[in-house]
C-alpha cells in the first residue's frame, strides 16, 4: 500500500508540472521538482529504519547533492545554445550522472 501512495505522489507531481508548464508562469514548473516530495519519503524511511544519526548523514549528503543538480542546469543552459533540445537534455543528464558518480565516489572515500 505504501508503494501505491508513493507512486500516486509522484504522479501528482508530474501532473502539477504539466499543468504549470501551460500557464503564463511556466517557469514555476522548474521549481516543482525541487519540492522535497521524494526527499520527505527518503528521510522518513531512513529515520525509521536506520535512526536519527543515519538521517543526519543523509541530510548532509543531500546538501552536497545540490552540486550535480547545479551542474545539470548549467550544462543544459550551455548545451541548449547550440544543440537540439533532446541532445542537450541527454548531454546534461550525462553531466549529472558523471558529477553524481564523482560525488558518491568522493563521499564513500571520506566516510
């Protein structure tokens, strides 16, 4: 049942993004994915299954995870200047994956 609720929340977020992208304030659709919907779920699960210390570690790692997202946005902005949108999105996702892998690699070495 919990999985169905999580899927419904995800579907509602996608629906909200779709609706907002059709309004005059379409740019707000870029803010919606940053609402901590999935972070709330992840933090609740970590806290209840692993405890508060694990939650605090997860929170700090989450703060560092802003870097791959920023690099995704920066590279997408750059690539849309000279690529088709599909290629630009693919290249930006690659940049996110590379920077997320690097973050995980560094984090696991330091912790």
